């Protein structure tokens, strides 16, 4: 039996691999746009409807609840029906949800549609990380996942630049229309360029798996295989969250979930409240939007540099390094005065928080085998989204109580400290660099 993984690891990238990875990155750009569009619209929406900060917190949390459910229950279906199919379903969900949000007339309608949109966003992230990691050579997996996840802040940044022009001129509803059209327009890319994971076909062996696998291999310039290997024990097991807690895996899963929970709590407090908090400090709506945009711009650099750095010094050291940078900057934020210095700090905090989280995503792509990878990443993301659900509501309470941005930052340093401690406790073999085995 030909060792397909060795063939891919030992050869250069093909156009098919580049196409898959590029589309996965674009899908994450949609995620970043569809998540952040409500944050950019929040100041204008709050002013138009007279919504208090606590109500906005519920709107933010509704989307995050949808993301958590989508990640935990829709994303794992990719281990059964395939990664490509789930990604296409997610595009439909996101496109419909964002487009209809432009026509809401009440808070309840807004909450409902943000929840619905979140279902697609949550499942999309786990599925694109899984698919792209399976098309990457093992020694470049970290960097490839970093590139793909860089699509998230790139989408957030570009949408912020667009929002700064559209919202002041045409209103917040126009921004949701633009985001919905952009989402739906990517559907042909997924249908015609994305192919199913060769690794998933090889190991899960759905109907016509051998034929589909050989078509993919031939497009990659690799020889066909005559037979499929015997199904692995992982592939034979009944799918579900219980498989993440078998002996030898349960401790790693629990520690991983804690780290994800804490990392998401701080990240989503920042990305949902930075524009609004910045506006409350006296900045114009346009400058407040730019504050969120600078944060996203820093996140892009954090994603890319984490993917590269972790291959050199290992995931544990690189994750902790990124989080320590954010902890220090958030702790001293209250002493910063110049608007330019504040904007630079926002960018560096975005770099550190997002870079650390990308390290956690890369960790998940390595610690779980192909047969259960989407399940592992989906449930970890679901655990993380639980922290993300709580933090915007807490942020709304803090804002409503009149706490300053600097004080709020200090409070949300605590989850980052716990995330660092969790990473320190995770077994070292899961956090090595390029020499980490493909499967555990």
C-alpha cells in the first residue's frame, strides 16, 4: 500500500493544495467579516435604537452561542459526511443570516439572526482548519494553519475599512447587505475549487472513497492506489464527544478546553467591545472603528508569525510568548495617552491574543487524528465559545457600570494568565515544533 502521507510530505505544493488552502483562507475571511460586522455597526445601531450596553452584550452573546453550538454539533459532522460538504452548508447559513440582518426591526429579531449566523461561523472555522491541515506537508502544517486562520483578521480588517466608509454615509443596514452579498458570492469557489480531504477519504472510507481518492491523487501528480488500507480503530469507533475522553486522551482534552475557554473569553471581549469602548473615551465613530481595525491588523501579523515561530521554538513557548506580550500591554494600557500610541497598543494586543489562539488551533490540528479531528477541534472551539459567550455580556456590565477601558483590560488579563498556566500543564509531546508526529 502506497504511503500517501509520505508522498505529500516529500513533494512540493501542487496547484490543488494551493487552491484548497486559499479557499479555506477566504472562508475564514468571511468568518472575520461576519463576526465583526455587528461590532462595527454597534455604535450607530445603539444610537439609532437607544440600546443600552447590556442589551448589546446580549446581541454579541447570541452570535457566540450560535458559534458554540455550530462548532460542537455541526462541525463534528464533517468527520462523517466530509469537510467540503460542511463548509458549503456553512456558507449558506452565513450568507442567509447576515443578509436578513439588514432588515431587522427589533432586538429579538437581531438576536435570532445573529444566533443563526453564528451556527455557520462556528462550524466553518473548525472545518477549514481541519481541511487545510490535511493538505499541508507535515513540516509546514503549523505555518499553513496560521496562513488559513490569518484570513479571519484579514476579513475583519477589510470589513472595518469598508464599514468606516459605508456606515457613516449609508447607515449600518447597508453594511449587512454588503457582507451578505460578499458571503454568498464565495459559494462558487467552494463548489468548484474545494475537494474533499484525501486523508479523510483514506481513513473513513465513505462510498466511492477509492475512486474519489485516486482522482485527487492524480490531480496532485501522485500515482493511483489499488486498494484502501484496513480501517483504523479510530474510524471504527462511534463518532461523538466521548471519543475525546478515552484513556490517554482525556487529560489533554480537558486542559485543551480550559485553555480555549480562557483564550476566547479575552479575545471576544476585545473584538466586540473595542470600537464601542474607544468611542466612549471620546473618539469619533470613524476613529473607534479604526481602533477595531488596527486590532485586527495586528491579529494578521500574530497569526502568520505564530505559524512560523512555533515551527522553530515549539508551540508551548510560542503560545506563552504571545500571551505574555498581551498581558503586559493590557496591564499598562491605562498609562498610555497619545492616540497614536493607543492605536499601536491595540495592534500589538491583537497580535499577541490572536497569535496565542492560533497556537491553540495548531495544537488541536496535531493532537487529534484524522478520523476525529473535526470532532476534536469542533468541541474545543465550542468550549472556547462558551467563554466568548460570557465575556461580551460581562463587558456590557462593565461598560454599563462606567468602568474605564484600562480597568476592563486588567480584569480580562486574568483569563490569559490561566490560559498560559494550562499550556504549561499540557503534555510536552503535543506542543513540539516541526518534529511533532502527524497523528497521536
